[in-house]
C-alpha cells in the first residue's frame, strides 16, 4: 500500500482458515464456552470483588481455557489462531476482566515459550501452564520504561561459574503479577560487543519461576476498569535464574518481546468484536422497544445513523481479526503492520460503539444495572496497553515508510544502469507521470472483488494510488528525518488504517456475495458505505499532507503545547479575570 500497490493474494479471497475437522472441533467448543459465560461467570460480581471468582477460575481450567494454543501433546487444546480468535470473541462479549486474566496468561505470558522456547523448555513448562495449575505473566514495563521498552533498568548478570544469572529490578502494572508462578521477564545483560570488544547492555528474555526465590509482589492495583484481573508490581531481588532459562538468544530479548506482542494483537481485535456485539445487543433492544414522541426510537434518523455506524465498526473489526488470524494460519510471517492496525482500530471502535450504545440507551445506559458502564471502564485500557495506539501509529507509518524507502533505493540503483533496467524505469516514469496528472496508474481490484462491489473497489484503488504518491513525496521531502515528523506520521497511519479496513471489508463482502449468503446484500451496503466515507477521509488527509497549510498547522500545535507545558497549565486567563 505504501508503494501505491496492493498484493491481492494476501487479502483476496477472504481466508477460509478452518478445515472440516477444525471447524467441527471449534463448533463443539463454542456452545459450552458460551453457556459457561452466560450461566457460570458473573461479571458484575467479579468487578465488585476485584477478582475472578474461584469457582469461575476452576471452571475455566477444567474447560482447557488456560491452554488454548498449547499443542495437544503438551496438554493443551492445540487451537489454530482462527479457532482461538473465535473463543476469545465469546469471552470479550461477556467479561473483559476474565479476558485479560486469560490473555495475560497465554497471549503474552507464556507466548514466548511457544514461539521461542526450546524442546526442553516447552516440555518442562507448557503442560502445567496449559492446565492452569501454573499461571503466567509478562514482565516488561517498569517505572521509568513504558513505550520505550529499550530503556528498562532490570538487570541479569551472569555468575562467574556461568551456570546462572543474578536478576535485580522491578516491573509495574503486571497483569497476573500477584497470581503467576511463571514469569517471562526482560532484563539487561552485560555483553561484549563483537565488533569493538567493549562491554554493553543488551536485553535478554528469561523464564523465571517464583520458586527460584527472591520474587515478591505488591498489593493488587486499584484500577478504573478490568478490576477482576490481577495487576501488581513484581520485585526481583538477587533471583538466581539458571542459564538454561534464557528464552531465545542472549541479547535477543527485544526481538522476543516484539514478536510476542505482534503475535498476540489479532486476539484483541477478536475479543473486542465480541464486546461490541454484546453492548450493541442491549442498545438495539432498547431502540426497538423504547417509545418517544409516539414512535419507537429506532425509527428516528439520529438513532438510525448511530446504529448503522456501530454496525460498520463492528463489521470492520471482525473482518480484520479473521483476515489476520487466517493469514497467520496459512503461514504468513509478515503481519505485524496489519496486527498493529487491528489493535488500534478495534480498541477505538469498541470505545466509540460502547459510548454510542450508552447514548442510544439514554439514562438507562448510564445506570450500573445495564452493565454497559462496566464495559466502558474496562475498555479504556485497550488503547494504552500492549503498545499505546499513539506509538503503534508511529510503528505502522514508519514500517510502511521503510518498505517504500527500500523500493525507492532499488530504483536509484536501477538508474545507475539505465540501459539494463530500461523496462523497469520506463514503467516507473509512466506511473509517476500519470499520478501527477491525476490519472489512474492502472491499479485495479477487478477480478479480485465481486462485480457488485466495483464502485467501492475503484474508490479503494484510487485512494491507494494517491497514498503511494504522497508517501513518495514525503520521503523525498524529509528523507530519514521523517522519523521526527510525528504530526505527519499520525496522518499517514490514519490513511493506512482506513485503506486496510477498506480492503478487508471488500474481501469479506465479496465472499458473501460470491457464496450467495442471505446477508450478502446487507454486507454489500456495509462495505459500500464504509468505503465511501473512508475514501473521503483518506483523500482529506492526503490533501492536508500536501498542502502548505499543514506546516503552519503543525507549528501552531507545537507552539500551543510548548506554551501550556512551560506555564504548568493553561495560559489564557479566566474570562472574568479572576
């Protein structure tokens, strides 16, 4: 996309990720899991107690909910990413506090052992983690190190005998921190630089058992939401960690951490698509039954627009979740940008949908008994943890720029041998000339999408072409300094998010139309409406990025912020003068 192109094979057709056996197994799980959350789990009680009730925890363990993706031969259910997403969606629709307890355990807590553990580590740890006998936690964040993970202070120093490391430090806001027996901990280890021979600190990942000794935790944190999940500070004091507990390579911890987080993000989109379904059901029921001014309120345009927009946001989120899980199950390894987009989109969409559900329900939605205010509190953290949406937007934009920059470099190389690369260069020159003249470069989704979606496909192709052009202009203008242009990067990321959303709904709606689903025409409407509005947003952002005004706008914002920070608060005096 950042090159103004689209690799259709990655997104068309919409993935059918389950074979017959997997589908049957999943269907056998969906019923009991849904029943458990409807009849056994009590989200209101969990929220009030600020812990998941004991009998609920035991029931989850008996169902195998703590080892959904652990291979069957190691005691888990051995689910694929798509199967996992479907069950997580059910959890997200009922109780996000329980969802975090389960997610912190397996989506990040022991995910490093699944991804990077050697055979001995997997055989030692995964069976007890899969049954829930042992709970896991992911320990990265520290008092002075949040989004800047590379600045952690926790240390692990190799002993003179080389058989163990001595770990010291503390981690904050650790989900399951007070419950966990097994921790994935990231610490700085002194290493010799192979080039210079100097000692330097590199991050290493470790599997740390509470039984090693020297590990304590603080009281459960008092939080705005997800109160049922345990969140605590964890302290490591002279913990002797055996050398064979290194996860991955010594000094390779940053890569381990990023891979764990990238691998788990699609699950958040799946869970939150379930959350949206749950709150929307309450809002729609209210709209269908509430009479005001002599009519049911769902007959009024103001309510209809809210319901339509909520429906589109849920449809896009769900489409992203299962597109990415399907790609992962088919063996894709390069999905980190898509996963980050899905996390940003899902967390913001779920907040909007829940807020609008409360609005549709009026005073009823504001009351505790409706259950929607709890969801609102629970949701607020999702835009912050596992990569804040602000940082992830920079991640999306900069990764895209890097790919586009590599393409430009290859063109610069080709220019050094213009005769040998005449065909390539002629094609690129023609493409740029057409873009400049506002003509299509020939990018099309025809053949990939259903003919009934041709108009939305054309809008998407046009927006992707223009996006590729503005990316190139920005690279030429800023070069490597683009990394410092956060006002620009945010808008570039917003374009990328909208474009990816357009593509995934085109893919899903095309499948429904091709297969003649009863909901196909409804999905076509969702897709067409989304693509019309998303296209306009993308073109508006591109226009701003190209305009001379944008520089003035960004400078103004920079100056306003600097003045307020310097003043320690608002600069303008009160209008009454006191």
